């Protein structure tokens, strides 16, 4: 069964695999493979572009997918309405709380360690930019995109569909921008690894940033790969 699965998933897109079994997200995260904005690549193509051992990645994916351990929500089985509630209640709530909490830590690190670790000054600036973008982005989703999806599901018309397609394109573009900012922060922070002997504030700042990235990846995956396609194909 394990060998059969690995042979089947090589040419599947990353988005399809994560949508089918969210446990695979952990494998893609481990190898630095984007499963939200870059999810349209096949596993084989993504491995080649990142100079990864394809067989090693496929083997790990196969083990995860055939494992009976652990339970994760079957997001792909959820209705668009349930996904909207989940995204708003969980991801949007988390992001708003994190955006009030993380700047305190990262700005403190940037101020105290500017001379020895100047990369934190750029990290603080990038996160400030990300904060502004995410705040506006979530407001757009809650005030326009999600209500339009709900209305479209109840009564379909060509004008609403055209508007929804345009909004989805805008949202996906903004997702890519947020992902790029977060990827740069990851790079500058050495994969969110504090330097040896880092103080508690330094460690907390990087741990918070890593948690934010993890949430962002799931947040974007749920919208790009599940909610938006479900709504447009309804």
C-alpha cells in the first residue's frame, strides 16, 4: 500500500495532497515546500526546483498518508459556509491578536540588538508592513468577499460570479504578497532560529513569528485551495 501511494502522488499537485490529507502539510513545511500560494506545482516538480531528493519526500508523504495516528479536520468535506465561519473565528481572530502581541517583542529585539543583529530591524519593518496588509485584507474578506460568497451560494447570477472571480483573484494576489513577506522574514531570521545565548525576548519573538507563519500557511491554504474553488464551482 505504501509503495502504491508514493507512485500515485508523485505527479499530484501539492495543493491536492494537502487538501486531501492536511497531515501532509507538515512534510511540505519540513522541506520548505510552499503548499498554499505555490500549491499548483506537482510534488516531483517542487522537489526538483528545490534540489530535494524526490524519493525521500515521497516516502515520507506515503508514511504520513498511510498512518492511522492523529486526527485532523477534513476541511475539504466542509461546506463553504462552515469554512467561512472557521476562517473568521479561528484564523482572523488569531491574526488580530497576534498583530497586537508580536510587534512588542520584535521591536524590542530590533532596538536592543540593532548593532549586533541588524537583520531584526528589517524584520520589524517587514512585519509592520505585513500587519497593515493583513488588517486591510481581513477587512475586505469579512466585509465583501465572504458576504458575496454567501449570497452567491443562495442566488447565482452572472454579475455576482464575475465580481466574485475578480475578488478571488485580488485575494490570491494579496496572499502571495503576504507569503513573500513572511518568507523574507524566515530567511532573515535564519529559519526563526535565535542566535546562541539569545535572551528570552529574542526567543519569544522568533517563536511567535514561526507560529504566525504556520497559521498563515493554513489560513491561505483553506482559502486558495478549498473555499474559493468550492464557491466558484458551486
